[in-house]
């Protein structure tokens, strides 16, 4: 520490670049501070720092004996506590993940101890070093935050344990979905509505969720014991109901519950199969060498759909592409909201079939393929549907939302089918074709990186910079945090270091995302483990990505 103080005193009032001299490690007796990256100027991204405190000085060694889910939640709790302690010091920040608990690098448990990773904006006057102020921040305030966040007696132990138990229970619930043949589970008493469209906080005084008896399932948790809730079974589930009754609210809770939520969020008892992907129409996106022949055929001018590429996809083409890309990446259930879908991809009713014959329509609508996805590929689907009763013919379960409460209307739907038989013709003329995954040109990724001076960074959750390329991720609604986006970019970086073509990039990425996935990443605190589905979905949206079909 004395060396750090001496250096900061020496560079007082020098040009801002003099801060580069403080890179290195410093012994603070009870912890070690690492200054890994120093910002080039006051307006650049903040400097990156780490601190490691030995387990023996924390009183938290008992955490090493708990489950992986408990430890992940404890790391998340410590990061939130550090942020709380540091909230009055604007120069210090740590990456958090909102209402969700992700496998993040803000806090790590290592053999050496508890490691905190955070940022510091080094102070300046114009472009001159404020060394004395930096001494105050780095050697007076920062050590207090580090010590308080990494010692048991300074933490609210009961809140820590509750935080961890809530996450551990969600992990246990999600593990039981498969054995109960479920895609998702929504516990009694859950608060599904959010405070506002731009807020993920729970709505105050919202109607809590009540399970219809016919769909009730009881699961077991290690901390709360038995939990009752609505089980959404595998197969095809329709969520129906009038406008403003909570259809999309239920689907949103399901799609966001591929991850765990913090205590007080309202969705602590809502869990979803992590291999579930929400898809939608996405006008103008790129599509790379994808076989869309299951959904789109005989295009005008004889354009081939077995190896289809475009830089400007239509709504229906983009949604078909997303479905096929998800299958390629190992999806187990598809989530769809009618409101954000392309109508001609979802349905062609009997009158339109009569007016435009099948020979003149290249699109085979999802309503005619959805049963095949279930029966031939074992892919489940949850669809919010308010405008087309033709989906009733293929649905296994129909849930009506009425006044934000779920009602099982599957039997009533069967009566409606009998009383009002459809006159439309099924347009899926043959079984679903299966295709080998596309190959990815890893060398092309390296070229993109090289052209952009190896820059990798998230721009919120909506954009990823990779080299000079900016990839629009705004349609990927299940990405929770910029930390996931950063990790996606660094996974691409790892792919780019390998030669030639990858014959199965999804499998290669899955191998990278092992238990110690962060060890092959930069020593940064703003990384969170993404899903293979999201890594591949993002890769498919980068316009300069190079795939080739392996049909």
C-alpha cells in the first residue's frame, strides 16, 4: 500500500497517462489489491481492479461446504453488498445483474480466498492527475468496502442465508421439471406483473398467482419443503384469453425464469427449462446459409431455401430462421407471443387457402409444423394466442388467463373443436427434415477482430461490439445483463483463436461453458455465464459471420 501511495503522490498534477504507473499488485496486509487495467483518459472506460482476501480472514469459510447454487447466490449477495457499501463513492462500481442471480465474475470463490472484481474511475482535473484524491479513494474508502463485503460480522448473515436458500430452492425446482415432464412451473403466490414496461421490479399490490387444481403439481425444495404450483407440461400449450388479462405477463415470467431471481422479486417460485428460447419476427436481420425448407419453399425466381442467406429478412423468414437456428443449437422448448410474430408464419386460415393456393404460397405455417416439432423432435411449444382458434386442434394444454388468474380450459377447447370443426387444410405435406449443424468459419472471426483492434464490449444488452462490427441483439429478450453480452463476445474471441472451420460450433461453445468457464476469459468483473442458445443466436445476427451448410 505504501508503494501505491508514494506513486500517486509523485504523479500529482501530471498528465493523466501517468496513472499507467500504478498498474500492479499491492499488499494491504489483509488483502491484495490488483490494478489490472488503467484507463487512458478520464472519459475512457473505468480502470479494472481486483482484490483477494484470504478465507481465514473472512469468517465465511463455511460457504465452501455449501452447494454450487448456494455458493453462486452467496457470490451474488456479496457483490450487492459491496455495491451498497460503495454507493456514496461514485468513483467505485461493481457489475450487478438486476433482479436475477447469474453465474457472474463480480465475485469469485477461489482457493486463495474471496476475489472481488470491480471498476474505479481515477480522478482528474481536466486531463491532470488528482493523485491525492486517488489516494483517498484507493487507500482509505476502497479498503473499507472490501473488508466490509468480505467479513461475516459486517454482513447481515440472516439475509445472506435467506438470499442463498431462495436461489438454491429455485435451482432444485428447475432440476425437477424433467422428471415431472414439465417445461415450466409457476408457484402459488407468485407475483408476475412488473412495475412498468421499463422496470423489472414487481408491481405493488398485484394479484398473486393461484394454480388451477387440474394443473397443480407439488415439487420439493431443500429449504421450503413442498411447493404447490401450476405445472406446464411438455407438448403444445396455448395461453389464451382476452386483452389485458395477463397472457403476455405469464409468458414473460416464464421466459425470464430460465434464471433464478432474488428474494422479493415475486418470481422466486417460477422456473423454466433453461433450454427454452423465445422467438419472434425480426424484420431486416441477416440469415446465414440456413436450411429453411421445412417452413419456406419454392420461392419466386427459383431461389433455393436449402442454403438460404439474406441481409434483409422479412418477418416470416426471420422467425422461421430463428426457429431453425434454435433447433440447431439444442433448444428443448419454443416460446412465442402472437403479438410479436409474423402472421403468415403463424397461420393461413381457410379463406386465404382458398384464395391463394398452396402452390402459390411458399410458407408452411407453424400451425402445421408445431405438432411435428413435438412428435418428431420432442420440442415443446408455449404460444400466447388470441386471434386464431386453429391452434386448438394441435394443443395439448390450453390455459386461459382471466383477471390475471389461470384457468385450465383444455376440456372446453375440445368441446369447441367438436362444435366448430376447422375447414382449413393442413399444409405440412411431409415429415420434418433434419439437418446437420452448419459449420462456422473461425478464421473469419479472427479477421473481424484484427480489423477492429481486438475490441470486445457490450453496449447494454442490445448491442455487442466485436472488432469493428456492432451486432444488434435487441430481439434476444432473454438476455438479462450486459455481463452476459460481454461473455458472449469473449466466447467468440476464443473461437477466433482456433484455426479453420468448426463443424459444430454449438457443441464447441458448450464445452467452453464448463464449470470453470471464466478461467479462459479476461480477469474482468463484468462477465456472466450465457446460454449456448444465446451465444449462437447472437453469432447468427452478426452480419459478417461466415457459416456454410452441411446438408
